[in-house]
């Protein structure tokens, strides 16, 4: 039993100070790079009231999505109305120091007006639907207020870029896109389309958000409170921490596991990066590489089944496919992505002779085994969704109950009534930004539909590309990446699904492959300079150069730039047109070897430093192997084998020379 000596007290104080500083640093990084973290400060009774309101919203969403049989317009408008209400309660008008328990009068006015606008539609839905295009002036004014209030919530919780894109489409519609000769007529037509029809705010994005995404966000909030994130990090430490460059491998494995629960690039980077990045630096990784490895791995969370990013639910809706189908098709590309990052950090470690964690630094596996029950909710969700035993939302609700049950086995993470309230509130708060982005994405998609802009773009790019599908793929990739700079993945996917995915389909790419293509490149925008939010968040923790970190993270995530081309050109990688299990096994093996070849070429190392010829051959072989084709596979395997043997004997020669000297 330790004594409270002055030395012990001083040491404990130092540890506590360090922990508090780290928590403060993480909080600061989140507030800087994740707009969802910039929230009002509520304390005391007001905090309890706000928490209760948010929890009530989550319960409302669960009830409606599971049991209510309301008219769709009633369900969606009530959902958006409540999003606006809690959005103004949670998010202040600007970043910076917030006054405790204060909500300015203008926020209250905006909240009331915005909420009332959508509730007006909720209570008079039948009448409005019967009116059709014959709307009164006051109804147009109500709609305009609702749109402005939603846009302001999106600005506060998501940021300006998506609103700039939406504004550009609206301006195009008002001045060039719509055919009504009167400017007033064009305004009326556009507002009616965006607010009162199912082609604007109330379209697929907000529908999927209110039906599926919100329940999964609430599930994630409950799962976090069971301590599963800490379990994943410790499990990754046990499995790979002792190997060469262990902390970086821990970052990859832990982020892949956390990605099964959370679909936020920045949150994943900061959450696990606060632990893994300092360890990586300690074992010898450069700050830029440490931050980039965590950012690249964390960004992959949005493509990691079973939850993935919110855009995956929209893909299921757009393609009229079961979500379980999307999950299955996402498995191999996700494996290849994380394999690419893992191989890169391994080669970097070998290149610089970096050690793994010591035995003392690796957690004991025995207590970890006792906590394996934490995986039950996730395993149950995968089973229910994968077998289509229940609907998606029912599966998530059952998984939430399972999370509450498994928490009872651990006193520290037990979900008490207070924690239950906090988890429900956290789920509601996490829904605001996604719902706001979905609403604005609906506005963008509605504008594109109303103006026929999609057909203009499709015809233009198809004419430009001619018969060269690769040209269309490159142009689509560039659009996704440019648009994704600051625009959430959800909104990015919605825009690309309405504009660019049909172009690829017209060029002969299967619909599922076209949608996965734009989905992937919307995600990697979080890593791609100049606006690489996940990389910048990692660099803030690592205290590295942000731009260098972004370039390194792009290099590490190279699989995300290659794999989409592979499944667009040959959808077998998405298990489309598979003839048997052997074909799948062969695809997995050759693709993994291909990713190894590309990663080795970029790192410039296998057994020793590679010369330019070896790097070129390795890169070519890797790209050939990722394309599921027997001829390219044979050539690719031959070339990578050549480089492998060449490197092996080159290393042996160097070792002999070193011994002789």
C-alpha cells in the first residue's frame, strides 16, 4: 500500500496535470478542426434541461423510425423542425469563448421562426399537398424562412463550403437554369421545389437520415460509453504493438476497429491519435509520418463496415439495395485500404529500424479477454443487418439495448440513468450536423433536378471523354476531391450521385461501382491538400507541419486512389459477377500483393533502399495486380517477384560488403 509522502503526492500531481493538459489539447484540436465540437456551454439546471431536450429528441427519432406510420411529409418536416430547434440550442453563431448559460435573443428568434416554418408544413401537410403548385405568398415566405434557418444551422455545425456550393447552384437556377420568364416566378418555383416537394430538403438524404442514420449515431454514442474505444486500442497494442514500428500499426488496427463504430475522420483521428501519435513519435517516427498514419487510418473509418459513413446509407437508398448488400461489397476495398496503410507503416519502420513497444508498454491480454463481451452489440448488429433478420433501424435499436446490457458487467462503464440520458443527448447532438448537411444536400440535388443541370453535365463530359472511360473516371475523381475540400462526405456523395455517377453509368460502369467510386473519392478529400481536415487534426497533435502531413497522408492512403479505378473498370472486386469462391480468393490475394507493390514503390524500400528502376517496376506490377484480370495478374506477379528477389540479393550483397569492411 503506497503512502501519501510528499514525493508520491508530487508525482501524482504531475501525472494528473499531464492528463489534464492532454485532455485540454485534444479538446482544442477538436474545436479547431471539427465544427461539431464548437458548442454552447450549459451548466447547472440549464445543462440538465438541454440534456433532457436532446435525449427526448433521440427517443422521438427511435419511436418514429420504429413504430410511427405517419405521412412521409409529416415525419420528415417534424424531424427537420426539431433539428433546427436543438441546433440553435447547441451551436452558437461563431467560434470562440462562449458565455455560460447564454443564448442571444436573435438565436431564439431564428430558432422559433425556423422550427415554426417546418412545423407549419407538418400540421398542414394534407392541405399543402392538395394545393400543388398553387401556393400563397405567405407560404413562400414561410418556406424561405425555413430554408434560411436550416442553412444557418448548417453553417454553424458543418461550415461555409457546402453553403457556397449550394448558393452557386441556386444562383445558376434563378438566373439561367429555370425556364419561367418572370424572376418572381422562378423564385416561387425554386422555393416550392426545395421546401414543399420531395425533390429538395425532403428528398432521399434527409429521409435516410431520419430513418437510419440517426439510430446508428445513437448506437455509436451508447457503444462509446461501454469503453469499446479503449478496448480496441488495447487489443491493437496486444496484437501488433510489439512488432517493428508497433505504435503505427496500433494506430492502423485501432482506427480500423473504431471505424466499425464511428464514421467521422476528424473524431477518429483525434480520439485514437491522442494516444497513438505520441507513442509513434517516441519510437522514432517523424512527426509528419506519425500524424499522417493516424489520419490515413482514421479516414478509412468511413469505408469500414458495418456502420461506415452516413453516405453509405444514402447509397443503399439511391440504388434501392439492402444496406447489408452495401456492407458486403465494401469489405474487400476496405481491407485493401487498411492493408495499404499497414504495409506502408511497416516498410517505414523497417527502413528506419524502428522498434516496437516494450513488454512493459504492452497491456496484459488476460484482463482484455475478460472484456471481449464489449463486442457483443457490434457482433449482434452485424448479424442482424447481414442476415436481414430485422430492418436496419430495428437492428440498430436492438444493438443499443445490447450495449446497455453489456455495460452492466463493468462498474466503471455501467450505463446508469444519468449516463443513459447523456448517451441519448450525445446521439442527438451528433445527428445535428449530419441532418443539416443532408438537408442542404437535398437543396443542391433539388436544384440540379429542377434545372436539368445533370443532363447538361452528363452530355458534356460524355462528349468530351468520347469512348475513353478512364477520362471520365479522372474528371469525376477531380470533381469529388475538389468538392470534398470542406464539404462533408454525405453532401459530397449526394452531389456526385446526382451529377457524376450517372456519367459513369452512361459510360458503361455498373451503377454500384459508379456510386462506390464517387463515395471513395469524397472521403479521401479529408486527406488531400489543401483542405485536409483529418491530416491537419493529426498534425496539431503531433506538432508537425500541416501541409507536409497532408501530403504524407495522401501517400499512405494511396490504395484509396487506386482501388476505385479497379472496381470501376472491373466490378468483380465488389463481388459483381463472381463465378465462385476461388475467384474471390484469387482477387483478394492478387489485390493484396498489388497494394504491397504500390506501397513499396512509394516507400522506396522492401529489404533495402530501392533504386528508381525497382520502384517503377514495383509500382507497375502493383497497378496491374489490382486490376482483376488473369493476364495482368500473371504479369504483375512476375514483376513483383523480380523486384522481391532483386531486393533480397541486393541486401545480401550489402551485408557481405559490410562484413568484409
